[in-house]
């Protein structure tokens, strides 16, 4: 159980922490608002894999542990302060080492990509793969770094970014969010073109999308890390893990062009375009995200057996 100062929270129904030593682990990192509900459909599929295969799977590899990682928000691990992306990544890398997990696969959404890369940079011998979902945020990062300049140069895309920031940063009562999630048309009115219709198909998906929206703290954390893009550019070439970008063809926040540019900064990166998917691929294309995780786990499990 998380004691409030730990940055990793084990997901129920996965191997307990006491038996996690040596096991592969999948760490899910959220976007700006810290919304872990967006991973619900993916985690259900991974847990179903474990139930069908048993603790050893159909082969001999152990079932992976699953854990949530902390977002870049105020946390007791930093005495209630908001960490920088790099500091959070370094602290999480240390926690992964302390828990003696086996190979680590990090799965990120949106700005969680930067935390994932920071972890991989801090723990090159531990992190074997990253799956970056909707995280090719080249233009968004440049906008945050220099908003007025980018607003004048690219007004249309800049207003799209501002819409998302308003969605995740404007305080909204929980009861209102639930009321919005009950109605598909209301959810669409709030999220605009950020996601495809598949993300709003069920009330469960709409609640997963909206549950953590509306936190003013999100904007403060974003502002503190507004110049992180330059820092990431400085160490990107040193990230040795395999990186798989999943980008939605209809994602207005992370275009294919931006994603391919960000991938070009990394030594071992590939890009997969998800047709018709917007900025909520874990909800819109859960099976594809899960398949990418399974692919990343296969070599990770094999390497742990050899060791």
C-alpha cells in the first residue's frame, strides 16, 4: 500500500510488492491532470491476460507487475512541493531500483511522455522500453516555452492548446463532471475535437476521460516546467531504451509531423499512426495500446530469464 510519500502505486490484482523482485513491471504515467482512469480499458485487458495465462503465462515468464506513476503535481515525496519533470523522473527511477523490479516498461499519455523519458534517462539499465501515447508534443512544448511568440506565429493551433489547458485546469465540481459524462452531447461540447467519437461511446469512457479534468494546480505545474523542452532536447540522444510513439491521425495536440520530429531526437524510436484516433488513444484504441505493451514485454521477459 502506498504510504503517501511513494511515487509508484501498485495496481490491484497484480503481484504484491513483496513478490515483485525480478518481475517485469509496467508503469503507467498520466497526462497533465494525473488522470489514471484513462488506463482502465488497457489495464483490464492486461489483467485478463494474467488470468488466462496464470502466474507463469503459457511460457515461463512471470506475469508483470502493474503500477501507476505520479504526475508532475505537488506530492508528499517532495514535502508537498511541485517537482520538476527531471526531479520527478530521478526520484521515480530510484524507487524502481529500490523495489528491485525486473525490466521496466513505461507507458505514458500526453505530457507524461517527458516524465517517462526522464526516468529512462536516469535509469538506463532498468528501463527497457517506453510506449508514448499521444505524446509527440513538439509544438505544444514550444508554445508553453514561448506562448506569445507561438500565438502570433501559429494562432489556430495555439488556441487548440489553450482549449485543452482550460479543460484540465479550470476547476469543475465533481457532480457537474458526472452530469456531463452521463450525456454524450454534453461531453462532446466540452472536449470539442480533442477526441474521436469512440472515446465517448460509453458513459464509462466519458467518466474516465473527464474524471480528473478541472484542476487549477495543473496549470501551476505546467508553468513550472514550461522550459523543459530545451532540457529534454539536451539529453534525448542519451536515452537508450526502445521508444514506440502511438499518435492519432486526428489528434490536434500531437500531430504526426510533431511526433516524428520528437522521435528523431531519440536513438531507438519508432512511430505508429492510429487512423481516426484523437488525443485519448488509451480510450479510443485500447486494444492497440495493449498490443504495444505486450510486444514490449516479450523481449523484457526474455532478458530477465537470461539474467
